[in-house]
C-alpha cells in the first residue's frame, strides 16, 4: 500500500486540548503535532496507509468528544523536510 502524508488541522470544543493531546500522543500515524494560534487549535503531520488509512484516522478523530471539526491537506510533494 502506498504511503500518504497529510497535514490535519483540528478545532477543539470548549478549549479541551488536553483530552485531544492524550489521544494523539499514542498514535503511530502522527509524526508531529503542534498547538497553534489561528483557525485551528492543533496542527498535525501524519503518515497513513493510503487514502483508506487516512479516512479511517479522520473518522475516528471526529468521533472524539472534544473535536469540533478537522480540515485535511494531502501532501502532493515534499519540498523540504
């Protein structure tokens, strides 16, 4: 299966970042995650097993109690890491 990288913005409900952080910390798909200012509360970079793996991850995150919404950007090309 082809590896797929994505950048995902997560907006929390009620400012409950702690619960979301705890869920993200143990996830193997999450390469890095940042608390940020702006439209989202968390931005993460993840590596997934194709679109199926990405879809599964996003659907699961949206089930978490304190996640209001997500926005996903699929990486087409890596310019620099």
